[in-house]
């Protein structure tokens, strides 16, 4: 069956994707077979992550059981591990919102997928740091042979966030100029690739030479080092004094105040990441003032981007774009580093490091 037909069949009426009746990962077990999984039993530092053995989850009638080959590691996992959200899952739990692997069992109501299929799994309720996961059929993405399992494990969070920010929220248009602030991480790379596929000019920033080289390799027209003095003036000059039509902001606590000054008339800022309150720089914790006067001049807009607010209609639209992007060749996830499951504390410690986490996505490779 052609995947376009598959996507039509899986399309459902719009509603919040978290209202789908999925049970918590750890509550769906009633079997004696065990698997390895990284358990979170208490909130805290990376060292609270412990590799343990837990029962393999039971699939529902509309679900498949997938043997995991790779699992994505994302900043949201770090913040959840720290207990930094208002709404948190009951403990113990297993983190991880995306995996890739091979289907080993299918529920009685599964219509499209079969045993042996390569898939990526979107896991809104977590559970990915494990050898097996269950996933509802409508949250599966067919995994092309063009991608490795490690690449497949990065399709959900990075590309769906970038799609929601640029397409759903900012409604980017051909020939607009996009600034990706922090473009060498997973979401940044996804944003560059999506924007170029839509005919935009893309300027992007990173903090390392390797990060800049990577952004250029995935399609950025101009790259800048955000550690260089005066880099923002150079970027603004590249717009011929007009400013940027759209800014994708991965580090709002450092850059948001500056973004106001380089926004074009009717420009849009999509905030996809922040590590806290607005500050001068990571090594300068002093809070700075924010002057919104430029927003009055430009009539600019700022929009937060939250993946869990995506409706099922929006989810289906983003999935179609991802599947087509892989087949057309413009969607190519970049893997920065791979870890074994027993290296979960190390992976979390290095998740936001510019030496690793800012040069592509990091993943658990269960074949290591």
C-alpha cells in the first residue's frame, strides 16, 4: 500500500493527542517476560537514572509491540527528570518520547502495519528508554530503508516541533528570511531542512566551528558563531536592514531580548526552547531587562511552541510532511552521538553540551 493511502486511513478527527486514552507506560504490564529499561524512581540529577528490569508491556487491540533498536534523547527528558514541569508522570516511570524498531506483535484491530515492519514510534506518554514499547497504530511512522534506526528515532520530537513552529504557527512563506538561533541541534537542523524545502532563505547560529559546518551542510545559506562579538549586527546587515521575517528560538533565555531588535515588520518569533529566565549568557547569570518597544514598531509576534498541544489533525499533517520529506530526500536527520542504555546518566549530562548535543541529535543505540 502506498504510504499516502496509509496516512489517509490513519487520519482522525481533530482533538488533543494526549486525550487518546493511552495508559501510563508502567501501568500496562501483566506478564512475566522482562526487558531492560532505564527507570526514573525519583527526580534529580542524571545519576537518578537506573538501568533495571521490568515487565514487557502488553499491547492493546489497536497497538503494536515494537522491539526497540534506537531511542531518541531530548531536552524535554532532562527537564522531566529534574521534575521541572507542573504536570509530571507518577513514579516510577520510563522516559523517552520517540523510538524506532521492528514490530514483533500487532493488536487485533491494527489494520495497516504487520509483524516485521520497520517503524518509528511517537510516544506522547513516554516509555522509550527500553527494549520494548507499545504504540497505538495512529502514532506510528513507517521507517524508510533510506534511514538508519538511529535516524528514525529522531523523527518525532525534532521534526514535529520544527513543523509546528514554522508551518502551523508562523506560517512561513516562500522567499521569507528565517533566523534559526541555535541551529546545530536536532530541532535547529530540522527547521533548516523544512525551511529550505519551502523556499526560504536561512541564516543560522551555533557556538562551535563544527556546529557551523554542520548547519551549512544541511542547507543553511549563512552561518554565524553566536559567541563572536557583534555577530547579531552582521546578521542584521545580511537582511539589508529589513530584519528577519521569522525567528526560531532554541535558547530564549539568552537570545529573546536580542531577537526583538532584528525582527522584520510583521515578523514572528517561535520559542521552542529555554533553560530558564532571560539572562545575559550562561556564564553571566545576571538577569537583563527586556525592551518590547521594537515589537510596537514591527507589530511582531511571539509564540511559544508546545508539542503536546498538537491536535491529531496537525499530527497527521506533520507526519505526512515527514514521510514525504524522507522519500524526497530533503529530510536527513543528523546523529551527533550514540549511547548504550546503561550510559543514560552520561547521555543526560552531555545532552545540552555544545561538544555533543549541539551537533545533531543524540540517541540510545540498543545495538551497542
